C-alpha cells in the first residue's frame, strides 16, 4: 500500500511557486546580508505579535519602543506556550531550516534573501504592491542574480479605480496577478463598472484575479492605533453570501471578460459554498478557471488546509487545485509550502488507507505533483492547461 513516505517523496523536492506574498521587492533586489534572528523572524510578523498579546505581553515589547533584547525575550517566553498553534509547528520548521535552536538572538549575516530563497527551492515569487509602486513604464523589479523569477502583483481594494496606464505599467513589469481585497462582498454589487474595466484587462492579458473575501479589519481601535492596520488583530466576518459573488462573476462572464479567478475566504464555513460556486464558471481548455483558493490567513493550519482539500475533492476537481501560497511578509515563511505538502500527503495516505482513494501511483502521483507545483507553474508560465503524466 502507498504510504505517506512514498507520497511525500514525490513532492518534497518540487520547486516552490509562491504566487501571492507581501515580501519587499527592494529588500529582495538589494540582496544584502540579513540582520538578527529577531529582525528576520519576529519583528514584522503579525501572527507572532498576536500570539504575544494573547499571552499577556505588553505592546511595548511587541511593536513598541522597547530595546530589541527585551522584545526577543518576550518572544522566547511566548513560543513554548504555543503548542497546538500552527505558529509552534512553523517555528520548529524555521529553526530546523536555519540549523539553530532559537535560544539566542543570533546574527543571520551568513544568509541573504537570495540564498535563503534558493535553499527553499523557490522558483517564482509575486510580491503584491499598491498601484503607485511602479511609477514608469521602464520600471522593472531589479534582478538580484539568483535566477528566481520575481515579479510584482497589483493589490487593490474593491472599487478602487485603476487606470489603464497603471495596468500597463504593472504588466510591463511582469505582473500577472491582481489581488482584490473584498472585506464585505456586498460591495461587489456597487463596483461592477470599476471592476469590469480591470477584469477586462486581466482577461485579455492573462492575469489571474484573487478575490480575498470576508476580513473584518475594524476590531480593536486601541491596537490599530498602537500597531497599525496590519497588526494581527483582524477578525472573520460571517460566512460569505455567495449571491453577490455569483452576480459579479456572472456579469464578467456575460461580458466575456472573466479572467482566471481564485476565491479566498477568511471564514472556513464558506469553503463549501465557494467550492460549489466556482464550478458554475468554467471555460473550455482552462482547467479550474474559477476555484476555491488555499486556506487563507486564520485558516492556514492543519484543520483549515485539510478542510479545503476535502471541499475541493467533494465539490470541485482536486487535481486542478492551485495549491499553496504563503501570503506572508517573512522570508522564513516558505517552510509553509513543506507544511502544506506534508499535510496533503498525510491526508491522501489516510484516504488510501481507508479505501476512499485508489492505491495507484499512476493516478495519485500526477495529482500530487499538479497540486504542489505543476498547476501553478502552468498558470504563471502563461499556459492554459496543467501538466499531466
């Protein structure tokens, strides 16, 4: 019988295509030696900041003006308390990757961004940025000589007006993804005109549209004022109402301007709704044109990832799934691709053991390779179909 070890051996060395993250392009381009472990691992990570707050640490040692040594000790106090949280699993994987135990705030000067990304096996990165980040047609993401393809993606809020000139500038810089934040899906109804123009460009230029649905960003005024708008304290809205999303996608499809679209929801109760809805919008020759995306934000843990896999398999076609992306600000977050691959292989092994999946390498190996790498590669290579053995 095919086991986890066999399944994992098929995907563990596959390159990483990370089609949505929040890394800084200039930092990647400069490719300078990295600073302390705290600076790289903790300083800009809102997940860790949130955990520290929950454990009672004062904001002064999280995002405040405390010396770095105090902030490091606050994180060290917090980490052992996080067993059961995905942060604990990620932290162990990140420390193993660096070859250190995390007891000291060591220098990472032997590492550069390109060295770290190459060691992870990253092949493609698409950091997102606002519409004003690329100011001229001649702007390109600077090369750092790593051989990794690094291109920007365009990040906007729903209804935000984006000029044709801005779209062309991003496209010229290699952009192939537009990331649309839609906290309240009812806003889609009132923004059809602005979004239609953007969708038309995306459709005609081979862009993929990400719809991030259902974040509740206005929670604690105190924390927002102390730590800024991305401080790790957003919440989930109620499950996504699929009707405005369907109306929006239908309008684009009727106008023949529906691009490839990935639906990401912050509320796991919406996974089934969106997986079903995605199957209503299809195109000949384009597998998985509209699909439920990977477990996002608060759902990015073992339960959330496996739930997405279950819903993709039950309500869609699992072999067309685009797989994992980090959606992270941390260079060390690429361990999450391995985290996803291990969970995926464990989930498949359990299905094989129960008889729900066939014990057949000729069927399972292409599916795993597609989800972990080939589907994303096909999309961001500009091809319309995934690789199949």
